[in-house]
C-alpha cells in the first residue's frame, strides 16, 4: 500500500466520513460525564477545607476540567482519525487486490487455443484432448523505422479471447505496409487526400474521385489506377485514402479470420511457404485446412493462450 494513496483517501473523508461524526458524538458524551465527576470531587474537597479555599478550589476545578476536556478532545480526534485511516487503508488495499486479481488470466477453460511461438504451432484443445494441431507462421520480431515512426512486428504473448469471426476478410493495408514497401524499394512516400491533387512530371495529376484513385490526363481524360496494384509513379509510392478500392486487398488473409483484438488475428495466407517460420507482422497465419476447421469449431469468446 503506498502512503500517497492512503492520505488521499483520508483527506477526502475529513468532513464527510459518517463514522467520524458518530465517534465524535459518543466520545463527547463521555467527556461530559468526566467533567461532572471532576467537578463533584472538587466541590467535596472544597467543602471539607472550609470557605477560605472555596474560590481557589473552584478555580482549580475549572482548570482541571478544562485541561481534561482539551486532552480528551485531542485524543478523541486522533483516535477517530486513526480509525478512518485504517478503514481507508483497508479499502484501498482491497481495491488494489481486486485490480491485481483482474489482471491475472482466468483458469483455463476446457476448450481453448494454445499457441507456441517458439515451436510455431497451434493446438485446439478440449479438456485433455487435442482436437487439432497445425503449424503456423508468427511475428518476425523485427523493427521498422521510417521517418519518425517505429513499428514492432511481434506476436504478443499472454492471454486473449476470440472476439469475432469472419468469412472472406478484406485486408486494409496499414501504414507500415507502405512504409516498408517504400523503404525496401527506395521510394518516396506521399499520402493522397480527397480534394488535394498531386501534379506529376508528365503534366498529369494524381487525384481521388469517389472511392477510386486515378490520373487526370492533360487532354482531360481519366485513367483509373488498377485497384489490385500499388499506386506508383516514377520514384513515388502513393498511399490511397482508407475507404477507396485501392486500399482494399481481397484474398490476402485467406478464407476466414478469428480476431484477437488490437488488430491481431488468426487468418490464412497466400504465402504457404511462410508457414512454420517467423514471417508475419504480428498475426498468426494458419494453413487453409486448419483455418477452416478453427472457423467451424472455435466459438467467439474462446480462450487463447500465446507463449
């Protein structure tokens, strides 16, 4: 338990904690009884010593009662505040324990996917029975630096769940795809924007019309760029806007996908030679036959353990 957390709770309870005011009331009643007892004792002593000491005895009684009252009040406040601190510390510790517990993966359910990055293999397990095992491709654990951006191509370890499934997924190439291609091909990188034309060296203009990228030629004709090819002119690679057909790649992810969150998926591949290797940008590639089996049998919500 960190001290800063406890004191923050106490400061918030100084004037509103219900147990604080109940404690004050009960102990104030006790202080009143103590003061009465002290006053009676002083009166008896004064009467026995004669009238000459009455004034001084009464004064001493008032001083004693006042001192006892102040001391008791200070003790009351300190004890009550200490009680509030203990309650606050206990509550904060309980909340921290709950957070730590929530961060731990739950007990493995009977049906689960297990992935070994080192062995590059996936298992679909039901209890103690292995229903499917298949080789896979995993993240290549490389870093891509382009301009001021850095991307890490790792398959994350730990616990996840299948959050969605889909047929015939369409891949929208992320930013790193164009950065990697530009780096490997020694190309400049230019982002296309709707309504912002880019003049080219031959007098034509690269532009976006609706959901398509193309060139407006000097004679007024329009040349649409093939949607299944990268948009390259000269030594420049153009990045199409999302939502255009030039930013959609069909068939790249195979017939099915199982989404794991944060952009990571279990999916198929056109590159069958990559299976069994560390070759992906973070996703898990599965051969077509194994992927079809997983799609049919693994429900949304199934646990996935990656180690």
